[in-house]
């Protein structure tokens, strides 16, 4: 179970960069008691970008530092143009754009893309997110570095779609450029994690999130996970409940996929601690991995 992620003061989405980069961790005692009856909405969590942005926003500072550090450590020149496939609400794109990078993002969900571009527009930045399938897209200009850090890649539920994704990026990222790909692997030597819970608060809005395994089909490599946001506001509480369908990967399956793309090579691996001084060796017990992939010349 993860510690709660809490922001101590009230702020609007316009103050996103100055607050969200310094999460305050406290104990699980933050969880307020759930009401005995709570209104439940069975909808995609991706159709609620305001809440999604809060729930998955705690590690932004560490992720941005990691992305910049990989560019410095593993590339022969500082990256200028960055791309995020499956960008969602653009939490990372926004912070990187504020640092002066040229950024682009794509996502399949129009509501997430609109949320992302609205934030860019409010801050006088180019509206650089667009709706597209991350396994079938093109861009007119090359990018230096791409990143997909929170497991969104696994939404591609076939080997062909996953390989097409890597090959699409191979056409967009210049030779010598990087793709930072975060994946939850299925360990073979230990039991995989079955549930995860955490909380986040922004001003008077708080959200308790719980994610749990519904089914793992080892033959088809399709896994189903339940996820719920329990949203608490001064005016009342409600629950958003959804099911995520993801493709599973063992370490060797991931290695074969990367090799089959014929355009990427793995040059380093890290865990979700985002510590560039502490690379990991992926083995049969590993679950959380960020693959640093280099575009072959």
C-alpha cells in the first residue's frame, strides 16, 4: 500500500506547477471514513481529467528530473523537442514546456486532450496535444526524446499493436534519441502485487484511490483491474468506478518485443524511484521498470 499524497494548501489548476512538484507524504490515517452509501458512477476514469490529474500527479517533480537527467546522461546533445504518447492530462508536458522544451503529446481520449490544451492556453503556451492512437500516428517533425512513464503502454492489448507503437516512435524519434518506457512487469519468481491504494488532496478536494486485480489470463496475456476514485468535496462525495484492460509482460517477453521492433535497443533500466544513480538489473522478481531505449542509427 502506498503512502498518502497530500498537497497542503488550496490552489487552482493554474498553480499546478508550483504546488504539485512538492508532495507532502503522510500516513494512511488521512483516509476519511467512507459513507455507508455513496453514489457510484460507472465511467472511464479518463473521462474525468480533473480528478485523474490529481490522482496521478504526485511524482511529477521526480519524473521531470528523471526525464531531463536521462537526456543529459544518455544523449550526445541536450534534447529540445519532447513527445509523450498517451499524454493524458499533460501533467508532465506542461512542466517541461514551462522549462522551455518544445513539447507534443497525443492521447486517444478527447477530454484528456482538451484538458491538456486548456492548461497550455491559460499559460500562454502552444496547444500541443492532439487526439491519436499511439500505435498508428505520424508527425511532420522529428523529436529528440519520448516518454511514457506510468504503464499506459500496456493498454495496447496485442503484440502487433505494441510493436506498431514502437515502430511509430522509431519513425518520429531521431537516431540516437531516447524513449523512456515505464512498464509494470509480471514477476515469475514471486507473486505479483494484487492491490494498491493511495490518496491525494488539493485544497478542499480529496480523492481516495484503490486498484485491485479482477482477472489474469496467462494464455491471452490480458489482465483486468478494477479502479475506483472516491471523490470528497465540501458539497458531498461520490465514487467513479472503472475497469482497466491491460496486456501483461514478463521480462523476457518485453525483451523480445523491443528486439522485434528493430529500431530500439535497451541501454539502461531503472525502477519507479526515478534515481539515475541507482540503475537496476531486471530479473524474475522485478515488477516496476523504466526502460531507457535508444533509437538505433
